[in-house]
C-alpha cells in the first residue's frame, strides 16, 4: 500500500468514526475528497457537542444541520465513488445546487419522484425502454446466413472436361468475406455502444437504490437519534457489459492480386493466364509458337495464379475465424444485455415502491417536524431489507 493510500484509508476511518456514514473500503479516491473529509471532521465534532448541550427548537435545528452535512458528505464521497471514476456523476447538478443554496432537501428526493407519486411513466422508464429496444433489436443471424452463402459460392471454372479453381472467383469470394467482416465489425461497434449506454443506465438505477437505502436509514436515525452502527451500504453496481473488442484488420488492406508488372508483360505479348484463356474460350493450341518468352510468361502466370489462390485461402481462414469470434461476442453481449434489462426493470420497480413509502415519511419528519410511529419504523425497516436484496441482484 502506498503512503497516499494509507493516508486516505486512515482519513476515511476517522471520518466514519465521527460521522457514522457507511462507506465501502477505499471510498476516498481524490484530493478533493481528502480536503472535503478534513474540513468536515471538525465541523461534525462541533455539531455533535452542540447537539448534546442544546434542547427544544435549538436541538432540532442543530440536528438538522448535522444530518444535512452528513448527507452532503454522502453524496461527495461514497456515492460518487460508487459511481466510478470514469463515469459522469449523475447527481452533480443537484449536489451543486444544494451546496450553493444550503438547501439539502433536493438531495432527499428522486428525479422521477413526481411521476412515481402520480403513477405515470417516469424518465427512467423511457430511457430503459429505449436502450432495451436498441440492444435487443440487434441480431447476428443475418451475418451467419450471409457467411454460409459466401462459403457456398462456386469458385471453379471449366472447359470441356477440364475443371480448375478460378483465381478471380476466389479473390472475389475473399472480397465478399472482407465486406462481411466489415459489416460484423460495424454491428459489434453498434452493440458495444448500446451495451455501454445500457450499462450506464443500470449503474444509474443502482446508484439511486444505493442513495435511497441511505436516505431510509438516515430517516430512521434522525427520528431515533442513533447512529448507523457501522452498517455498510456497499452495493454491487460494477457489473460491466461484455466487452466487444474490434479485431485488427490491417491484413485486409490489400487484396492479393497478380503483380502489375507481370500483367503488363502478358498484355504486351497478347497473352492472358492459361486459366483465363480457357475461360475466354480460346484454344490452347493458339499458344503454340509464341516462343520461349511467351512460355516463360505463361509459366509465371501459373505460379502467380496459385499464389493468389493460396493467399486468398489464408485470408479467408483468418476472416471467417474472426467473424465467428465476433458473432459469438455479439450473442454473448446480447445475452448479458437481456439479463441487465431484467435486473434494471426489477430495481426500477423496487425504487418506485420504495419512494412511495419513503416520501410521505420523509415529509412527515423533515417537512412537518413530526415523529415516526412504531408502525412507520417497522414498515420502513421491512421495506429497506427487501429493497436492498433486489438492488444488489447481479447481472
């Protein structure tokens, strides 16, 4: 462990000890978080001392400041860390607004709360439906069918009783395989982009669940004035879409062809390759008397033709193997996406059910300053336990 990691770990331990904010190991990941934690620790200590000495209206006001500060810290450190370093923090705007206005109530609500309460489709439903349509609409069956058609192409030429492999037909077949690989790569890119968006949506949904569970515990603790007691809210939100990697296709840049010099020499002599002569319906006897130079050219063209066929065969093997691999990646990614959509829908429905219970109790405590009844506490505890089990479902 580096000295910086050790310092951050100790700082996180101090912060958790004084604040009772549940955090996963290694939640402090930046200098900004370090600075935020160092400033918050003495503030929390002062508010706690003041809370013990105060009574009545002043006691409630101090308690509110303490819980607002802890909620702000929850957004700043563990929630942002759960989001991941590489992602845009989805609650940035609401967090900045709360910090600027010193009104932390928006941090206790959900973006789609109004729609949830009214029972109408929320934005998260629309986004999820859009991503599901994109991902599940992709199919690799067309690629498989096209590859089978290319494989069954006729690559032979014949004249009377003679049959041979046509270098031109094999080269054309190779071009068709190359085009199919390009289509497969494009489909992989599309699937990868859709899966990334879906993964971000799933992460956002689970972040909401992670935040909502904290809010529920905060509500109970605010009402009862007891700390969390070290309970961890760490939620598994790191499931990633199956990677769709794009192959190296540099070896396809140049299609193998007859050497230009050899072709020009043959044209100058009025001769094509033997295979091409037969394809044109010319008599082999017409080649008699062309001389030693012409015979040498014909021999070279024979060699060149077989070189093209051999080179094309190698390329076709590479291409078909890559197409098969990428089709497997697409199907694997689609299967992951289907499971991710299933989990996301379950968590979204759990979010809705949870907010329908939490919001009225939140307004009762933080809005009207009333206490929770034993029935409220029991109901909140049960829904928290059930909600947490759904939110950590793995893809």
